[in-house]
C-alpha cells in the first residue's frame, strides 16, 4: 500500500541535544510492505514502513509490528497525522495527504502493528520510488525560444503558469488545452491567427496574454464559455483585431484589459457591463468615438492615446427616427422598458440579439432601430482616476455617442446645450 504526501521524520532525541526539527515536511512516498524476494509466511513480522524522498529514493525502512507507540490522528480530516515509533525513537509526521487515502493507510499500518496475518494486509513490494512519485509537482514553466519548446513529451498536468513566448507558434497547442489547473497562460510574441473555442475549457484560467500575435478576431464562443467566471486579465494588444463581438462584455470578471495597437474601429457596445474592470488601455487604434455605455465604467487607469477621435458636433445629428414608430419598435421598447422576460424559447434568436444591443436614451428609455444619434464631448476623468493624455496637446476629453428616442428628448437636450454655450 502506498501514500503520497509530505513527510518529516523527527527524532525525539533531538531536544536532549538542544536541537529541534525543521518544522516542515518534504514530498515523499510512503509504502507499507515487504522487501522484494522476501518469502511470504504467516504473521507480519517482516512488514516495514518505507519513506522515500527525492534525496533518498531508495528509502528508509521502519519495522511496524509491535513497534508503534502511538498514532496522532486529531487532524486526519485535514490530511495530517503522526506515527510515533519506539525504535528508532522518531515521529513520522504526515501532511498534505488525501484524507481518505490517509485513513486507509493508517488503518493498514495499525493492523500490521497488531500482528494481523500478512494475507489480510494490502501490502506493496518495497522498491525505490520513481522520480515522478517524489518530486514536487511542477506548477510553472517558462519557454522563451523555439528550440526549448517540448515537441516529444507532454506538458506536466500540474502546471498552473505556462509561458511559451517567441516560439513562432501558428496555433495554440492542443496539449495546452488539457492543463485543467492552468491559471496563467502567456502566448505572447507568436504567430497565432485564431483562438480555438476549447480555451474556454480551462476552467481555472485567470490570465491570458496574447500580446504581439496575428489575431484578427476574438471568438464569441470564448465569451460564452467558463471564462465568464474566471478570466481577470486579458492582453490582446499588438494584433489585427478590428472589432470585438457583442458577447465580449459577458466576461464580467475582467479587471485588466489591454487592446493597444490593434485596428479597432469601435469598443464593445455594452462595455459598461464590465463592472469589475479597473485598467483599460486601447491606445493607437482607429476609434472615432466611444460607445454611450462607456459612461458606466469606473476605472483606475485609462489609456486611449493615439486614436483618431472625431470632433463632436451635437448640432449635426444622425437621424434614424421613424415616425410613426413601427410595431416592432414599439414592442421592443416596451419589452425592455417594462423588463418583460424574453429568450430564444419565446422569440426568434435574431430578435433576442436585437434586444441585447438596444440603445438607451438620455431619458432612460430604450430604442432599437429608431433613434437620433449625436456625439458629445466627455472628460475621461469622469470614468477614470488616472487618464493618459488622449493627444499630444494635453487633452483628456473624447467624443462619446448619445442616443435619443424621440424629437422631444433631442430638443430638450439641445436647449440645455445651447444655454450652456451662450
């Protein structure tokens, strides 16, 4: 019988010499059994407890029958226990073990101590441990060149942080998508053109760095995956992305988003839904203006430098208003304004998608395809504590879209605007 855990063997004679144990264990493999080649017979006198570590893979053996003074199992549910031996006078301290496996192992050790017949014990052959059994699981791997990239062996399944930069990868290695414990994935400085939807299967992924690749899009399927609940840092800077999908704002756990040096012509329509977002950079893109939902953000740092923002002119509206309103527009407005539940089981999917991107008038009412649109100036300090200058002239203002559901709402806004600029 075998058990993987951390072990510290503490001599009870050390205190008499003025010495103490280290107080921390090392990864080990415990085996309960008999040496290879030992003839099997009655009794259990030949049963040993063997402790193998990375430094001593051959292992140290301790006789078990009538040699255990006491078991300490108060914290066994936490994967901790201590076996006190009579000869030599040591305590074998176990920790970080699977609680169920630990209970079974201690039960077998107790039976061997009591002299239970060997045939009734779950014994193992006492052989040196393999490196993989006693080495600490590898949680971090950093690869920064093509020649160091593993082609003939798999990545350790225990990895939590993987960096594979400057490896000239044209696609994401499917072996990476099997690393279910991965929390941080850095694939920057490669040639990746497309992201597989199966990245969403990395249920623990918190940080994804795709800086300096050849991406042209970010899949809506990724936004609908488990990344919604885990992803906090996303770096898509220095790619070729022109727009992000409507579903992007479902990644509501995002705290840090980098979109610099792309070809973005617009930011996500519902970007205000990213309630946890604190750091946003979208410098050196092709943004003419900001979406109306941008007002809802509450950022610590914002960088929009180097975008060709248009000069706002509230006196030149883009009128898409249809009078009288169509029945579809009236129904859509009522559905949103009165918060009537809807879904694909009630409405065609294209109507649901339209409702998801409905505009909000300055009066708070919704409008779908019938509206008046203008751009106005917004000081970016209204949404961010620290703002990188928008241009070389020291400006911190940018144009933002405003929508109006009727001529009446637009005229009220126009009256206020003209009065404030007299």
